C-alpha cells in the first residue's frame, strides 16, 4: 500500500498580532484628545459668516491701504489651540481681541510682512513687494491697532451674532508658541484665508474659541430645523415640476416588423376610439382624459383620476 503525502503549505491561522495590525489599518484609533467635530449645519453657518467677514475685510483694506485687496476662505475647522499654533510661522502678527464676559479671546493672524506693507501704503509710500518681516515700531503698532479695531467690528458683523459681543483690541503677539492666552487643549474654530494685496500674496487666519459660539450655533441649528415644517415639505412637493404625457394603449409587435417599417405603413392601434387616454407622469398613471382643443392648442379633459378608481 502506498501513501502519498501532500506537502502543500497550509496557510497559518491568523495570529493576534496580525489581526491587531489589520484592524489598526482598517479602523484607525480614535484620538480622544481632539475636540469633537462640527456638524454640517454648523459648518455651513460658520462658512457663510467667515465669507461675509472676508468681503468686509477686503473692502476695508482696499479703502484704507489704497491697494486692491482680496481674501478667499479656504476652510473652517475645529482643532485644539495647540494644533492651531503649530501651523503658524514662528514669528507672525497675532492680534488679540477680548470678548465681553469671557476669558478666552479671539485672534486675527496675518504675516508681519503683509502688515508692514499696509503701513507703507497708509503712510503714502508705494511698494509692489512684501518687505522683510520684523516686529512693529510704536508708530506702526498704532496704525495697525487703528486698522484692526475696524476689522474686529467687521468680524462681529460678518458672524451675524455668533460672537457674544464685538471684540475689543487687546494686544499684538509675535510668537504663537509663547502666547498663553488660552489653554493648549481648548477647542477653537479656525478660518483660513488666502490673501492677495495687489501683486503680493500671503495667508491669514481667524481663531475664535469654540465655547464662545457653541450655544449660539446650537440655537441656530435648532431654529433652522424647526423652520422645516410639514407645510414647507408639502409646498416644495407641490412646486416640483413634472412632465405629463397623454398616452394611448400600447401596441406590441415583433422586432422584425419594426425593422421592416417604411414611410406610408399603417399600424392598427388597439385603443378603442371611445376610450379615454391615459395621463401619466413618468410611468405612473395619474388620470384618464379625453383629447380636445382650445383655439390652436391641443387640450385634454380629465375624466377620472387614479384616486377615484381605487
């Protein structure tokens, strides 16, 4: 008797380590240190507010600096303050605005080179390129402060009541890593902009504490949800356009007959002359109707609706 042994390798059973690795690849670990994400309605509300602020700020810079300015909103995100600070340059202009009744401030951040270009233009100079970044002199700081007081007013107006009050100019910081006006783990809402001033391009950000707008965002979301009543839904359904078709009874013929059709051929339709036509929307019959005319236009007279036949 001969015994043949199959030496084909048998796949090894998955080990706990391989299962863990595959699971990690498929289901990334949740980082509980990150703040919760904003819902879509809140994101849309914030984006609309920050876009309105961008238009107001652009108009302000164009009028005050006398060079055409343009700001475009790139994105709005919810992160911790530490994550936000890590994305900023080591040296930049962070203008702090205090909020009434709150310890956490809001921040408008932009490049020092952009601000120095603003100062040059406001002082009557002309420049087509960004100057070298440096901290402000007392006179430059006074001009920037005057400019930013109006900017905070526009921020409050653009966000349309989301902030608890109009921010007030507090200070200018140059190093985000050492700016300890808010906890590193605190959740903040950040709007990121691309900025163009004449031919010079740069970036800017606006940071507001999430706790300052959370209640107002929730209220606006509930108000929006309450506004969508059943009556609104019915009204939208009633205003939806539908294409209606007046249809005869269908005729079934072979494919060969269709291929042999020629001009002048007659097809005998199975629809009785005295029977009404079907009025359909899509493939759904909604009524029976008889054809007619009014002046030069063809019409149909509804004789029976589908509800009456049930």
